[in-house]
C-alpha cells in the first residue's frame, strides 16, 4: 500500500462534496491533472514504482521507512497473541494487528521515497526497538526489524506496480514474518493487492479485493480475511472485512468481522462457519482517537513517529526525521521542501555514478542480503535478514556517557556515511 501517487480514498458513488473537499486541501486541481497526464501517459503498462520524479505537493512529511513503523501502533495485539494459550485466538489477535494498520494507510498523501542507506529508528513504544533501512534504490526495497519481550517482526518490502493510464495496480511483493517468543510460533502474512482507480482524471478511490492470509507456519493454522469487493463502492459496504480462523485441516474455528477503520470482533463458529449457540461477538481491536482536522490526516501515533520523543538517545545521522525536505514540508515550506528533495535526489544519483565508476556496491549496514528467495503471488523476492549489528550498536550507545545532552535537531542528515558507499 506504500507509494501511491495522489491517492484519494472517497466514495465514488458520492456527490460533488468529495471533489470540493479535495480542492480545499490544495490537491490535484484540473490543470495539474492534465499536466501530470501529459507526463505519465508514456508509462502505460509499466512499473512506475521509482521511474518518475514527483512534485512535493502530493507528499506527506513522512518517509516509507516511517510508514513501515506505523504497523507498530497496535503492537499490544502481538503481545496478547504471545500470551494467549488458545492457538486460534492467538491468530485472532495477530491478524487484527495486521488489519489495524490499514486505517493509517488510507491517508491521501504519498510518503517520501527513502535515500539508499537511509534509516528510521523507533523506541519508547511498547518496549519495542524498531529499525528499518533502505537496502536498494532500483528496485526500491526496504527491510525492517522490531523486537520486544513478546515478539520479533521482520519484513523485506518491495512494491511492484502496473500503470494502466487512469488506474494503478499495486502488488505488495514482500515477506512479513512475526515470531512469538513464548512458544516460538512463526506467523507469515500475505496482504491483498490493491487497485487505485481514477488516478489522474475523476475522483480517485481505492479498492483492495481479495484475501489477506496469515498462516501459523508452526502448526499450519491460518486466517483468511476476505476484503469485500464493495470495500469502497458504497457507504453500506465500505471498509468491511470478514474472515475465519482455520485449523490445519482447513476447518473454520473462529469467524472475524469488522471494519478496518473502526474495529474488529470475533466469535467461535461451527464447521459451517455459523456462530456457535451461546456465544457472542467480542471486540478485539478498536481504532484509537485521532486529531480533528489534521492537515495531513495524521494519527497521534504518526505524529509520535515524526517526533524525537520516539527517538533513541543518540540518533543515527541517516534517520528519516532529519531529512531536510521532510522537515520543510512538515513546517509548511513547500518551496524549500521541493528544492531539498531535488538536492538529495541529485546527490544520490551522483553518489551512484561515483560508486559504479569505482566498481563499488552498496552494502546495507543493519541487514544482510541472504541467498534465500521467497516466492510471492506477484513474483520472487530476495530476502534481507537483520544481522544483529544494530542491537550491538544501540547497547554500546546506551551505555556510553555524555549522550543525553545531544541536540538531535542539529544532526545533519547523512545516509551516505554508512554502508559500502563511495563517499564514506
């Protein structure tokens, strides 16, 4: 779901108020759409994940690495999954965690593409240590690792898109694994594909038809959540998610229902998928309160992600919080945000030319490329593995003296200082 260009989640059956609301937010005036179409029509049929330089007007002050961290907002659900002895209820908690992030993913702005070598760190939330890194520029790939006393979370993320003119198909070619520490249970997540409709002309809306599957690789139990084909088509059916927890024999054990922008509930069911007599629906997750009329539709947690309140004592200079274009946009200076974005992108291109001239290859600092190739419904994926060096680095920093007084805002953004880079 990351990387949409000017996505507007609306009701396509609605009236003119959708377009008026969009215009009030300064988004996609008709002349801008026509100009964008002239630039984009030549890419019909292509993967446009990283081919096009986009105006800062359509961005939000957050990078894709930070967007990855938004999955940690309701991490308490994974804590409960780890503590749960019922294997089926464990999947209820874990799959509700996976569904919960879609509320944040409905935002209408595009996050910044990370610079190669860029990182993002998150602490002071649920006992979690989170680190993500941009491990490849072409194709754009990110890797992330999170851990607390209950679980570890590992992801290798790569998007594949197909531009169809006025729509965009988005395929999440990634692998997400969660390991619950108490019993060593390993969960695998496969999200649904997404289609962005009316991308350039008309009122843009998003549909995610298909299945989100979470599988317990240890036991074979799984959750299949069906994302309604009418998810955004009408007010009666928008946002709805229905599914079941199945055992290894593919027999339904628990039904799940709800809306990904409100709440999820569960109820034990019989072999036919019908609720068991004497049981009732129980809520397992409810979306947190959000700020009113927020400029970028941020949640309170999204604001925490951007703040230094969730930063470790001594922040890596490659951290997304320090990006000058991101910070300028957050401060409302679109002109400076645009110029800084262009400057960073040109420096990245120059670094690549110098590196290739010297025969050097970029090597991520916190994640290692493995020999493992994971088959996904949309293509094979190279897997990056957390190498543990960040844990060692953080332990060293946290045990050092004289770091509490560091002014993090004064650190200059520099993703090029790490890894096997020519400007090292």
